[in-house]
């Protein structure tokens, strides 16, 4: 079972008959994939691992090639073209294509057209890989679903940033700071509704409730003036009177004041000026 071939066929099947080209790296390289796509009116451009058996030793070793040199191989009727290109002194790449049918070179760059086409189409994937490595959500884990989830998060963050830049061309910061600020803003937009929902639950532990309230207070302090965050005397006057959560039951001490962290009723004896009950303070 060839996983690379089956994956490429499954992903490209909706485009069969469209005449489009598919560019892949050497993980998906397979002669059967090339002929299958060609039979369905699609072309394939791919790099080839040098241990493949469907080409000669000269393509595998690159023997006799100098920097900038290339050798071509053609199947019958030139339906499949193979090129070995010496990109530097120590390395050569092998590319196979059903989109190209000759040994044409780009005059300005002095590279085969097949290499130029591959760099032009596959370059976006390489750029995305570099961006994922530069700023990633990945953490060490032994669970493969989490690794897949981290990859999806990285791809989604980059894709959403591209869309945001397109919609807001004049509102951005250049460089890596742009991605950092965008990711932080996106994370806040996703997390704050969840924090507010959890805050309303009554069965939370004291420490968790304190952490949630602290995070929400910090966010509100950044978006609202200080006087707006404080509770007005008018609003406290209209609140229902209830027993202080710290006073003993026999005292039956009722109050309209509430702790700003856990929203519990608290009297003036057991609260500070910021209306934080002694339980939350501990």
C-alpha cells in the first residue's frame, strides 16, 4: 500500500479532467501516480528520491555534472520528462514532470524550466513550513492526535493572517511582530467567551475562579477606564440584600456588596475597599 500515492489521488480526485497541474515533494513520488493523473487529464511535477529504481544510475549519482549542469531523460512520446540538475557543488536534484515535454532552459536564471516551475509552485509550501518553524504552537507530546492538532493550529493561524492582511492592507506591522500580535489578538478573541461562560458556573474551585476572574479583570482594565470598572453606589443600591458569606449564620448579617472576584455577598467587615472577600484573597 503506497500511502503517498493514495493520499495524492484522494486529494486531487475532485479536479480530475480539469487539466490542472499537481506539484508534490518526493514523499508522494511514484511513476504510477504520474500515469494515473495523466490518464485523468492532470499533470504532475515532483521531486524524486535518488533511490528510485525507474531511472538510471547517472541520474542517481549525478556523476560528471558540474554546478549549473543538467541532464534530461525522456519516456516514449515525451509524456514523462526527467531532469537531474546540479544546484551546487555537493548536491543535485532530480525532478520528474508530465507537464513539460522538452529540455528548455530559463535564459536569465540558467536553470531548467522544470526546476523554475517547481520552485514557483512549491515555494509557497516551503515558505509556510519556515513560518511554522519560526513561530509554532507545537509542544512535546507522545499523542499523535495532539501533534496533528498542533499542525492544524499552525496552518490555520498562517492562513487566517494571510486573509486578514488582504482585508486590512494598511493596518499591519511588518516582520515577525505582525504574526505575534495577530496570534495574541486571535487567542484572546477565542478564549474570552469561554472564560466568561466558565465564570458563570457555580461549581468551580476557588483557585480556578480566582484565575479566571484575574484574567478577565486584566483584560477589562486594558479596554475600559478605571472608573468604569469600579462598581457604582447606584448599582449596589438596587442589588438584592443577601447574607455575608463569611459571617456566622446566627448573625444573619445581610449586605448589598459583592466580591468583585467571586461575586459572593460580603459585608464591609470582611472585605477591603476593592470589594474582595477574605476567602478569595487567601
